[in-house]
C-alpha cells in the first residue's frame, strides 16, 4: 500500500539519489528532506532543519507521523541522531553513535579488524609528533598518515616524500589545525580501490552493487583528495570471486564482530577496499552511504528500497534485485574546490539533459538555479556498457552551461582507457 511517510536527513547528491530511489517505491506516499537542496525539492518537500539539529528533527518526525527516517551524512550519526530517535520510539535507518565509531574512530576500526582477523593494512597509532616522525622516517614510502577523527576524507595524506610526511604529521599533531588528536600511520596498500556498500542489520548483511570512486580533484588522479569527483558501477575488475571474498571475509565478519562487541550495526556499512595481490583489504569503513557512489549504485536497484530499509530495522531477510545497466557519473564542482570557491553562479540547461542529474550543492533563487557548494551536481549517464554510460554523461555535461564549474573528463579511465 502506498501510504508511507519518509524523512531523509541530508542535502547532497547522496540524499538526492536516496530520495529518487524512495520515490520509485510502491509503498512511499510522501518524502520530506531536511534540509535538501534545489534538485531534491523537485522530488521531496524540503524542510529547513539542519542535519545535526536532532531535537528539531525528532519533533518534525513526531508531528508529521513519519514512518521511517533515513540518515545521509556522518555528521548526524556523530551527534547520535539514531540513539535519540530510538529513545523516542521512532523508526530510523542508520547506526547508533557507538556503532558509527567504525567510521568516526580509525583506531576503533583498526582494533576491531585486528581482533577479528579482517584483512587490512598494518598500523601504529600516535599522539605525539616525535615518536610518530621517528616511526615514519624508519619506514618505506609512500607513508599513509591518517588523522583519527571525522575529517570528511581530507584527514588522509599519502606522502610520497619524507618532507611531505613530516609536514602532515606537524599539521595533525603540532599545529592542531584539526583539533587535538591522534594519528594512525599505516602500511601502504597497492592496487585498485573499490567501494563495497552493504546494508547491515546485526549479523545480517545485504550487499549492494559495487562502485568505484575517484577521490583526487584532477584528471589522471592528480591533485588534492576531495569528497569524490565521479563514480561508476559495476566495477569490472571486481570478479565474482573477489566479491565473494570481500563479502565472506570482510563485510560479514565485520557485521558479526560489531554484534560480538556489543555495538550491533544497522545501516549502510561501507567498505573502502583495495584489491591487493593478496586479495581485497580494508582501507576504511564508513557508517553511511558513500557519496558519490550512491548516485551510481541506487539507480541500479530494481527492488523496493523502502522494503530494504524496513527489513534492516527489523532484522528480517530481504532480497535485492539489480539492473544489468551500467552507470557512470561525473561531478561538476565549483572552480577552486576542494579549496575555497565562490557560490551563486547560474547553471543553465541541466534540466533537459538525457542523463540523470543529482544535485549536490545547489540553490534556487527567483527561478534561477545557482551553485551553492563545492560539489554542485553529479551527471549520471547509463547504458549497456560503462563506455556508453560515459558517453551519455559527457554528452549531457556539454549541454550544461555554467562558467564557474569544472569536472574530470577521465572518470572510469582505470577500466575504460
Ligand atoms: P580514506 O579516507 O581512509 O579512504 O583515505 C583516502 C584515500 O587515501 C583512499 O581512498 C586511498 O586512495 C588512500 N589510502 C588510504 N589508506 C591507504 C593505504 N593504507 N594504502 C594506500 N592508499 C591508501
Ligand atoms: N566516496 C567516499 C565517501 O563517501 O566517503
């Protein structure tokens, strides 16, 4: 029956893709999004509540008879949105604050993986600059240095030189530009990366389709790390055998380990994996849908996403069905991103393209669509092959006019060129 009322918390491309998938559900009657953006506003009713304003969100869910709340960003999880909703007897899809530590604390994740034999890079944790620097100097390059805490993907430096490594350690441990913290120094893993998102519910794991992100800002995987500049799904080098290994040796054991540790995980368990010569290994876990991976994965979901969320909350079985179609999405970002950038430039033509356009950071004023963030929109092409999907994405981007955007034209290059 089409009678469910859903609240999606968040405002980026990931939330637009979640809203889009929910709008295809035969059960969903009404979708709200807090706070949403100009694109989401075409498919959901946007409400002006911030993603960490948990009390206002609880109040909204109660007074609007919301059947299910779906959490997008980690910031909401980090302030305990799930714990609060559960206290109030409200249904919510997303892990508790304690379970979300698998993303918010690198050390928590590392300890868990060591204890339960989940394949990952070896590591040491440090709180002081001197011992960290001594350790790094005595190891081969590149040095992988991670700030332990939420840093939205920017707290990781893969240093190719000792000077760069020293600067990163100073930045994280002496200058306190990230706040007082710890760092984890890791073994460098060599191989192609892929993102394996699973809906997890206690010991149950429902795998989603594979995707690959492109984290660097510029073509040829150059430049600074970003939130992600493009993605595609499926991922040809993830063979059935690799997928099976990743599911049975990484994702399922991790879900079980969380239960054994007393912090059962309900939500999207995102495995950021590297395919090494010894098989896939974990570089990071996230406690939420990936962005921009979600924008190429959810359009391939043919079964009802509401049912999947619902099943996860109740720990019941749920089969998912996936389209064979390929999706490839390119992020249009504001010039200057991931550094400082301007806002308010007009975007024309994005409404009438063939590709699906998910809005990431947009606003609408006086009927004009404007840039309002670092990552502005994701243009997702589809086709029988990734090459076809890429062509559609590029054809569509060529029709979008905005002077202050840039994008990478090489999304998918690792498997297409
Ligand atoms: P993370 O935020 O942990 O995903 O790290 C950001 C990026 O740094 C990853 O997507 C990888 O490209 C790279 N990276 C992180 N850890 C490692 C590692 N141990 N070995 C190789 N590359 C890594
Ligand atoms: N695409 C990487 C992330 O969502 O963290």
